């Protein structure tokens, strides 16, 4: 730990873009001004520790504490919502399965990138 003595108006530079200025001293209280880039978070230690503890507690929460389905869901509803259907133009309504695919055929329709280009050697 670096320990410095500074008077009001004096500064400390941290890295290349953080500037700490002693704004005032009154008894045992020191007022600091901190200039840092917008992306650099600055917290009082007690707030930072409280947020860190809340995050740890949330991460450790039991999965069983989360309901499997919303309380307003009808009886027999699935625990998770169904995946939305593929609505792209030309996409099949349901994926082709083994019963839907002729022997030796591809399970998905071929697009321009999937079709080999004819070359002079093929002709």
C-alpha cells in the first residue's frame, strides 16, 4: 500500500487517466475529488462490498427456489415456453425427420451456399 501525505488542492495521479484531488480536510474527515473516464466505475468501499455480497448471494441461490412455471400458467402447461417456429421465407414449418426424408436425401433443403457450382470439368 502506498501512503501519501497531501494537502487540500494537491493531487495524486493513478495510471494515465485517473486524478484524485484532496478537496478539503476537516478534523478526521478528508474530502476527495476523483476524475476518471466514464467507463471506470468508482464506488465507496462499503457500497462495493455490499454489491459484491449481493451478487455472491444471488449466484449461490438454489435453483429450486425459482418456480418451474409462472404462477398464472394453466394446469398442464409446459415449464418452459416452446421455441418459436422458424418464420424465414422458404423454411419448413417443422424440421424434417428420418420419416420425412427419402433415403440418401438431405434432411434440410439445399440453399445456394449448399449447392456445388457446376464447373467446366463436370460438363
